[in-house]
C-alpha cells in the first residue's frame, strides 16, 4: 500500500502543473455540487419553516355548507360541528388512524391588564393542541388535562400579546402568574408561549371546557384537529378522508359524498408535496453538479491518457521485469482516484466553507412576504450523508476516469514498449 | 538441459507474412555462457524475445527447466519473467525517476518482498558491483557503464535461472564494453549464472564460451569458444 502511494506521489510530482490544472476542474465540480445542494437545502428549510406551524400528520376539520340535497333537506344548509363529532373522531370507528384529538371553540374578547387592553381571540383548546400546532413555551406551562377537567380559568398568552399588555421594556415573562381580565372574568396566566410571525398572535389559549362554559357555546365546536397514524401513502390519506367525511356528513344528515358539508385540511398532502418538491429540487441540483463535475472527470481521464502515453516505455520495462497487467492497471487507477479524491476534497471543503459564509450572510437576511418575515436561507449546508455520497461519487468518477487509460497501459506489450525508445 | 527449443517457428503477419524463425533447435545447459550472433534481420532479436517470454511463437516447443512455455496468459508470463529471467538491455532501461537502489529493488517489489528486505538485498547487489556509493543517485547522474551495472544488479537480484543480455554493450564505449563483458564472465564463472548474450559484434561474442550463429532464421554453426580466440575486441570488427 505504501509503495503504491510512493509511486503515485512520484508520478504526480513530475507533473505538478498539469495535475493541478486538471485537479482544479474536479475541485470546481465538487465545489458547485456542495454549494448548490447546500443553498437548495437552505431554501427548502426556509419553506418548511415558513409553512410549518403544525405537525405534518395533523388534520383540521371545520363546518361548511351542504352542496347537495339529501334526506329531504335542501342544499346550502350550514353544518356546525359539535361535541358528538369530537367523540366520533376519537371513538371506536377511527381508532386505527386517529391518535390525539383536540377541538377548539373560540370567541373574540378584550383582554386587560392594569391600564392596558388589547382585543384578542380566546381559543378554547385541548392539551394536544400544543403538539399539533408545535407551540413552544417561553415560560410556564401549556393548558393541561386538569385545566380541562376542572374548567379552570387559566390562559396561555403568546409573547407578543403579553408584550402588548405590558409597558415597553418589561419582559413578557413578568406576566406569568398574574391575572388578566378576559371580558369580565379574571384568568390566571399559566404560560407564555413563543411567538412566531406565521400565526395570529392575538390568539390566547384557554381550556376548551372553560371557554365553552363561560361563553355558553352549548354543543358547538369551532374546529376539530387530530393527528393521524398509519397513513403512509397519499392513497391511504385520501381513503381515510373520504371515509371520515362520509361518517361526519351522515351525523349531520348531509350526503356522504358531499365535498363541502365539512372541510377537511389534511397537512399530510402538504407534507407529501413538500417532500416531492424537495426531492425534485435536490435531484435537479445533483444533476447540475454532476455535469459540472463531468468536465473535471474528462480532464483527469485526459491527463491519465497522456501519462500512459509518456510512460509506455517505462511500463514496458516494468512488465519485462515481472509486472503483471493488473499491477499496472492498479497503478493508473489509483493515481486517477488519488488525484480526483484529493482535489475533490479541496472542493468539498471550500464548498462547505462557502455554505457557512452563506449562512452568516444570506442566512441572516429576511424577506418580507405579506407582512411576514421569512429568512431566505435557513441553515444552508449539506449533511454528512451528502459528504459521504460525494466521496463515493469521487471514487467512482476517479475509477472511471482511470479505467480506459489503465486498460491501455496494461495492454502495453513489453517488446513494443522496449522498442519505443 | 536448462533451455530447450524444439523446431520453433515464428511468422510475423504484418501485411506480407514474414517467416522470421524457421525451425530453431537449440539446447543450453545450466551454467553456460553463450552468445547468439547474427546480422540485423537474422531473427536473433525475435529469438531473444521468445527466450525472454516477451513474445509468442507459432509452432514448436520451448522448455525452461523442463517447463513448457507456451500460450501463457499475460499474468503467468509476467510471473515467469520475474522469477526465471533477468534482462540486460542495450539502452539499460532503468526507470529515470527512481534511484539506482530503487531500480534494483523493482523485481522484488513485483514478487511482493517487503520494503526493508528488498532494500537490504538491493544494497548487497549494488555493493557487489561496486556501486554502493551510488545507490541514491538517479540514472541520469551516472555514466553508461555504471547504469549497465545497475541494470545487471537488477537482473541478478531475483536469482534468475537465465540472464538474457540484448546487445549489452551497444551503448557503451569499447573500454566499458570490455569491463561489462568481463563482469558477465565473472558472474558466470563464480556464480554459475547461465548467461545468453545476443549481439552482432564478434568482439562481444568472443568473450563468451559458446557462439551460436544465426542467419536468415536458422541456426548455423555452433562454435565452441572456450579458448576465446574467435576474434578479439576491436579486431576484425569496426568498434566504436
């Protein structure tokens, strides 16, 4: 092994400039591949961050209007979800596919603290909503089961709303444990949630049962949100939705195939599309990167051919004194792989460095879309998997580049070669 | 018999077929110092290539030490060349970017001998040929005679059955030529190495114990030259 490296080093040392120039093309190819993939990842991360306030396996359901007559009732009838729908969703019927169920019921309310007041929307929710909506807590806790059971008058306030109730300069956490007035009633603040700009920051969270009792909503439910399980494919999701709609529709005496009686928003579809988009983007970037690399590979193949031509006599001598064809093949392919890998890693290193620079510059830049600020690139860069794949590409590419020159070298007949001088 | 050729024929088919060797029969014993002499075009180079397993022959049989050398794969041929034959060439054919000692080591490298051992052995052989001080030098830093001695060390290092020398003095001046031939003679006498020299110079052939004359692809006279009176260096032949 060491002898092989010595031989490669000797050969490269004799052709430094030539090797460096060709190596540059390989470096460039890998550099482009890494930067493209890194930037592509950053872009996709930014999309995901922009679109993802919810667990990807969550389904939201709300009431709608019937679009066809059924069971003696005319079309255009308003459907309102109720407690029965929540029970059905979480019941025996869908036990295989439904995991956690949460329902909301809400109303507009004025929230006061001291002299300050804001108009907000009080959302009655279940504890499961925290996970489904990916709510992160800044301080305190989220609504829990005990709050639901006892219909406690507690509230979770997003940081930005809390800020609105405080004097400027005060920390939102200061509101924790205090009482705020929601309408005419005092609610205790048990948690401050992190705000993000993608969601309505006017939302306050209170236990579902509290809101229902206090505001006299009766059986009515605003929307139902639940997480699904065991729905792995697009087809599974569609079938489940169809089944679910027909069951809920029938509960409200609407046609089972009525598409508009209730609306169902399944984020799994979005997720699948996102994944497809990501795959298409990364495939396209790989192709562009590989084609850029191809130029470098052809270059390496070319100098290996020249090397073989120059060393024909030497290979003849080697064969005459006992070198097997394989030992010559090995020498050329190893040299090719060594050149490709060495310059490839330089390119990979520079590419990763560039991704870091992108992260520090463009990664910090925000775009404003519809009053929401979105980072252009979020965590650009490639993972270890891409680095490993690129290594594999380099080795394969180096072998391919060396293959034909090596075959030519191994085929050198010693008598011809010895005559060559 | 160490080397046995039986009715060996060789035809080159480059456009017009050229029958180069027309039934060669030759036996060489272990420990002999033989020269094969002939003019250019006589077929002596072809014969040398066949003896050195560098080329194939069409019909007949070629045995080295009782082993038939025919239709070998490239790999086998390389292995046989490595173990049984040492080559000395007219133009030395040392590898330019390797030092003297590395050149001498090379055949052992292809035998898979480890670094330290082959370096040790190579140094021994260089020392024997009076080149120990030149071990670290590259071929282009050495004189023709020194280069040929490095080549001889390289040929000897695998302890081969046969040394094949193709015009070993062709690129040397007459004084150095004589020295090289004397060296080969010594190796033959002291170490009982079988040496076959191919040449067109009678002066070179005269240094050997047996001269095989080849002409137009057939072996003519086989001269016993143990007295070395055939023709002296520089006489009857135009030397450089």
